[in-house]
C-alpha cells in the first residue's frame, strides 16, 4: 500500500497534531535565530537591543600615504545596537584592512535639527576611555559629557568598539528614543573614510 494513502484504519492528523505542525511552520529557522544572537553577542549587546548594520563600499578609503587610496581606515561596515540602557557601536574594516589613527562617532538625536548633536572621538595614540561631546554641527566640538568605554581600541584591534549609556544623550532632561549614526575615520597625515557617506547619517535606530 502507498504509505501516503489514508484509509479508515489510518486517520489523518488530529487537531492537536495540526496545531503542532502549524507552530513548527511559523517558528523561525534555528539558524536565523542563532545568527542574530551571535551578532549581538559579538557586539556585546543584549538580545533586546535594536541592531542596525551600516554597509559601506570598500576600497574607497583615502588612508594611504598622503591621503591617497589605501587600506588604513577603510570601513566595511558599522554595527549599532540601541539597547534600553546602553548604545554599542562597532566599526569593521574590510579583509586585510587596518585601523585608522582617529575615529569620530557622530550621533544625531533630533531630526528637526540638521546634523549631529553629539560626537565621540577615539584615538589610536591615546587608547583610553573618551567622552561624548556636544556639537552644533559637523566638525564643531563643544562641552564634554559622560564617559565612553572603548572596548576595542584602534591600533591594537582591527575592529573598533565602544559603549556608552543612553543617558549620555540626554537633552533638556529627555533621553532620545531613536538615534542616527555616522562614522568618520582619519589618519594623522590626512584622508580616510566615512560610513554611510561623507557627512551622511544612517537611518533611525529605535531603542530596544
């Protein structure tokens, strides 16, 4: 007998078994869940964080000698995790890439005001905790705010990671529920790269 043929002695699935099959069909594949959890784990962020990956074209960096094309400071991707208490940002170079001398992390919290409101700069020369600074636009550093923890510093690691409290972005007593990010790398002798583009911010990232 064809094993797929139902007879009076081989009833079809019961209501309970159909429900189990439906739950199984609707459940996301284990590999998808594992990849998402692994990405957050590598970043150091909790699973509750909303994460955005900013891809950047490689080979367009100008971190070579004299500001020409080169592998220093070239950005392949930026990963931002916006959690209920903390924000994590990591910058990864392409394969065979190398870190830059300086990393500027520009953060926008107010869509009504063009440009970023905060910036944090990490230096390979002084790989220590830095501070978020207020800014009134691109390239304009203002008063210093709270401390930023540098998890992986340039010059010692290919991937540069930092973490800071969401409360560091408080403005007029309000902690923003969404942010946009841009990363600029630079070399001591000039040139490097931007992600997602020169003075261009990412899409909004909501707090997880």
